[in-house]
């Protein structure tokens, strides 16, 4: 074994190694560096490495190197200075068991001798141990009883056990019969729990529970106890007697089951953290009571469900302050029980005085804006089980779900409304909303409106979807959510189909009751598409609805609802089988817990985000300044004017859209060929070579195979491997060859005709199809090549100032690939031209490409580049001041959090004295809770 000192040294080096690996991974991912800006200029980092020496010992060496500021933007320093090397005996590590995966010394020691020692002690506890004396400590009887829940393994006599557990009826007792211990209940030993009186006081009229068979569910067992209610003249109702000893009754009459407060609270927290169902919790308690199946406790699962649901509701009302309300729970307003986002703007709570009359350049941009994220989750489906009549919800719109009766009534009245088809990409959410499979389901999922900046669920903003994600459902949830934020003047609304949903939303609003209407003419409202969903939209939507280009949204991504679904999805399997009321109440409770956890973590979240934003904003400003230094002053002034005019009025031309396009694209040619083939088929002239593959598809797929990533990667790997390839390299090459062959085999009915020898006859249709596709491919490639060349020009021009070498290398590789692609396309055109009898007109625009002479950016006489449109778009993107806005937003949000919490603390101070309670004890409790 390695000596103790060397072992500790080895662990020290291992910790350094893993810490450095984590830091390196963080730097590669360009993650947050929380170090202050003034200390990040130079940082000394330590790297430890391990290798086996020739002597069989483990050599551990450490080197230190300097990391410049912003590891995501610069490469590490080249100089490395070895400081120390330590050698360890490597061969002795073979003494460790082969099956050990944990390298901690504690685990190793346990594996070697702890199992024997501790195993013996476990067996010793099955007997009487050191307590085998004949008399109990009281000197009266033999000690044959042991409590499993009291501290220590002492044994006591019958009298001592009764005396000790008079007020502890929920302990497990075991009795020694001379050979082993077996279970015995405290009830059978004569202990009874007397309610309605303080300790050591007797009741003159004890009333046994129903059938004298009372069951108490605790977090670790199910107990059958002897319980007596107080029947004195001044006795409280039986329910009150149970509640005052922290027992929650399952019914209001014929009381025979209760659960301890700690059991209900334990399961509530357990369900939040693990998403365990009530059935799993109850079965766990039952197995802890008896895991043999011989003495199964009486089934109280249904009672447990009922108690848990009532417990959730009462605790929700208590946390919302409704217990302090003078008019009680009946006066609860919609959404009053929802935990609110303290960082969002709330008029009268966390907004400064005069916020609504602030200058428009501040107010209408972003500081007091409300960010909303709309989404649907189809995992939260609900089977057609029970009904609201049989299983009504205790929450009547008090938290996150909208009030069900009004919601269903309105949706039912709009059943004949026709969903407008999508004019963007073929969004199934829009086009198939009315056709979603709903057999056996009363709800295909749930829709929600969240806080898009801080990922909070909003009050009265969740509802079931009867037939998919229809506009009418999402409209209702949006208008319902806005009722609690009617005073907000600036709205930024994120929705993955916002480009379609927003078109006629105000027209659809006219069909809603008046209380749901929004004064949208008095507000600044912006519709956006979440960043992850945006690439699925058409090009125009990608610039018009992008968070990256719209002014005043900071670095918001709009994907907040997706994060919330990840937390709630694990309970979908249990909630889909619940009754409608139980399901809504359960989800409301989980949503409140989600919001509460976000509040608890806000301090660390804002600290991390703000520090990261400070770093990023400085880097972006520096990059923009360097970029603008390479541009002509007159052009720059014009571009700045264009983008500012578009930000003020988005009906003007969008500067983020590139307007320089080629005369011919592959997509346009494919569309034209497909339409021509459709016309030929209608005329009865089907020229396809295969029943399932048309001529254009055949040629297109062949071109894609020839220029596929697999083919290019195979060529690259073959060059790298060389003549002396390793087995691993050979295996990778064979795998890529097989993948390419499989693609070719699926395309075995034809070939790219330009690659065929001239003597091979080929159908003229195939020749013409490939000509058109190859010509379009060449034009597309030239357009891409011009863009990359313009980018490379600026990278080289300002390389010493702010450009990383890796970016330039990537641009060079891209130019090489595009040059090869263009040359290949032009070579195919040369072969096809001779077979089709083409003249040389096409060669005037598609000339031979000399990479050294031609792959360079064109310039005017004064040195400025041609192709300013590309630079215009790139400059607009670089100028988008999202990071500057993010810093200001975060600062304002941190201020709002503090202001909201101060307001909430004052609000609770007022609640304690708001209601007149019937007793001094209740008043004292209300003040203590507030």
C-alpha cells in the first residue's frame, strides 16, 4: 500500500488535476468568470499531470502558466515553467481490489476491514447486548422491552415503558421472548392517548374513538393506537382536539384515521424534491410497519390522499395570508395564492414613484418592461377520469390554474372558431391544433404564460388544452395573465409561433368578455420568438422576431417555460391519472414550490449573471470599436441612421436582413424542377427512372452524396492517417467507408451523370436536371465564398488588435472547402456542357477559380471593400447592444427584488393585526406567523 504521507500527497495532486480540468472545461465553454475585472488581467494557473515512470513509479509534475483575461477570447500563454516533480510507487497500487470504483481512502479501509467489524456490530444489536440483567433499572421487573425510536438500546420493564411513553404513543416497541425480539404495540401494553387535556391531567369523561380502532399515519410507520376524545362539558369538537395535538383528521364524522403534521409535511417536501407519488409514500410507510406481508396494516390509502390534498390547500392559504383576512378564505381573489416574481414589475410594490410618467426613451425601452413567455406542454395530458362534479378543485382560480368553469364555458362557446393556417414554416402546432389525437383524454396537455426573464409561473396563467395548442386557449391564458399586470406599459411577449399568433390577436380579443380586454393602444408591445425555436422559422421571421436584434430585451432568450416544464414533467405520470380537481390542486402546489425555490436562489443567480454581464459588455464594446475602426466613416454614419430608424419604427426596411442575393439558388432550382415534373405527370409523361424517385431527386441526392460531410471527412481522415495508420485510425476509416457505401447503396438505381464516361448513353432529362442543379450550386458557393472572404479581410486587417488565431483558421478552412466545392461544380458543368451542346456563355460568369489570385476580397481605388451589404448586416449584428441592456436590466431587477421584499415584509406586518380572532391564543399565533 502507498504510505500515508505519499497517499495524502497523491490525493493533493489529484485534486489539483481535477480542479484544473474543470476550470479548463469552463473556459472552453466560455462560461462565467466571476473574478473581478481588475484582477482578471493575469492569472497564474497550476496544471498537474501524471504518468508512469520507467521504474514503475508514478511521476507527478506540476507546471504554472499565465492565462490572459477572458479565457473565451484569448489563447493561453506559451511559456510553461515546471516547478516540482514527485515520484510515487506506481506498482503498489495493484494491491487495490479490482472492483473498487471509489478511490477515497475511507472507502478502501471499509472494504478491507470495516465490513467485518461493522457487520458483527449489526448482528450484536439483534440481541440484548449489554442489557441482559435480570432486573430493570427501577428494580421491579425484568427488562424485556426495547424502543426502536428512543435514544440508545437500553431495555426496560413493562412499567417503565408505559411511564416513558405516556405522551409518545407513536414509538415502535419490541419484546424479548428469550430467543429474539418481536413487535408489540403500545396500545396492547395499555397506553392510551387522551385528547382535550394537558399532560398528567385526567379526563372525567373519556370517549374512545370510533370502534376503538384509531389509525395514525406517520412518516415512518402506520400505527394503531388507543385514543380517547374528551367528553367533558367544555370539550372542543373532536376535529379541534386532533388538530391541537398536530394530528390531521381524515374525515369530519366517525373519526378513525389521522396523519401527523410531520408526515404530511414530509411527503409534501418529498414530492417537491423527488416527485414521488402519494401511493409510493404510503406504501413506504406500510412496509416500514411490516415488510413481511403477514401483519399488513389496515388500508388507509384513500384517506391519505384526501388528507394530503386538504393539507396542501390549507398550507397554501396560510402562506398567502388568507387565514389573516377578515372575511376568511371565501374572500380569496383570483391568483392571490400564487408566489409572485419579485423581480418583475408590480405597480405599487416595487416600481418607483412616477415610473409611468418617466421619459419615453427610458420607459418604452426596457427598464419597466414585463417579459412574458407562452408555451404548451403535452406531457401534462389528463385521462378522462372522474369529473369536476365528483372531484371539484379546492382552488377556484386562487393560484396558477384559471377558474375552470369560466374557462371551459368560454372555450365551449368558441368551438366553431377556425384556426388560421400558418404562413411561416409548416408549424404543426398551428396547422394540426384541431386534429391532435385526444382519444381517452380530457386534456391533451397544458398551456402556460410564464415570466420569461426569471422563469416564474404567473398567477391565473395555466389551463388545460382540450384539442392541442389552439389560439383560443392560448389567448384566454394570455388575457387572464395580463389581468394581474394591467398597469404595465411595456410588454415583450415570447412565443414559439408568435409570428402567426400575433397577427389577429386584437381582433380575437373582441370576442372575450370586457374584463379580459387589454388597452393595447396605450402600451408598447413586442412579439418575439424564443432563440432555440427561431431557426425553424422562415428567414424574415428570424430577423423580425429575434431577441438578438430587437432593442430593449437584453440577453433574454425566451425559453424560460421549457425550463419549468423540465421540473414538472416527472409528476405527469401520476397527475394524468388523478381526478380533475386533484390534478389542478397538485400542480398548483408544485408550481408554487418552483417559484419559491427561484426566490431563494435569486441572490446567487443575480450575482452570477451581473458579474458575467459586466465582463461581456466590455468585450462587446471593444470588439465593436475595433470593427468600426475598419469601416468608412460616411458608410458607418448611414448604417447607424438606418438601424436607429428601424429600432424606432420596425415598419421600415430591416437592416438585419441581407438583401444581396444570387440570381439562382439550389432551392429555387429544385422547386422549379419539381413543379415541371408535376406538370409532366399531369400530362401523362412520367420520365422517372424509378417508381419512387423522380429524376430531379435522383440527381440531387447524388450531388449531396458526393459533397456530403461523410465523404469529406473520409478524405480528411485518410490524409491524416497516412501509410502507418494505427488500429484506431483504421477502424475509424472503415466505419466512414461503410457509412458512405450504405448511402450509395440506397441510391443504386442511378448515378450522377456528369461522372459517367462520355461513351455511356444517358437520358437528356437527367443531363438537363444535373446541369441546372450544378449551375445553382456553383452560384450558391460563390455567394458563400464572397461572404467568408470579406470576413477574412477584416480578421487579417485587425488580427493584432483583437482577433484570435482560431477564428482566422476557421475562415481559412471554410474558404478551402468552398473553393473545392466550386471547382467540383464547375468541373461537372464542363463535362455536361459538351454532352448538352452548350456554348461558352455560361463560362463568362462561372470562370475557373484560382484560389491564390481569385479568393481575395475586391476593393475600390480608395481601399474600401466591395460587398458592403454583407458588412452592413454584420455591423448591425455587432452593434446590437444587448449586453449593455442586460447590465441595466439586471441592476433594475435587483433593485426591484429588494423593493418587493420590503413591501412584502410590511404587508405581513399589517396582516397580523388585520383580523379579530376568537381567542388570545389564536391572535398570538397569527402575530407569530406574520
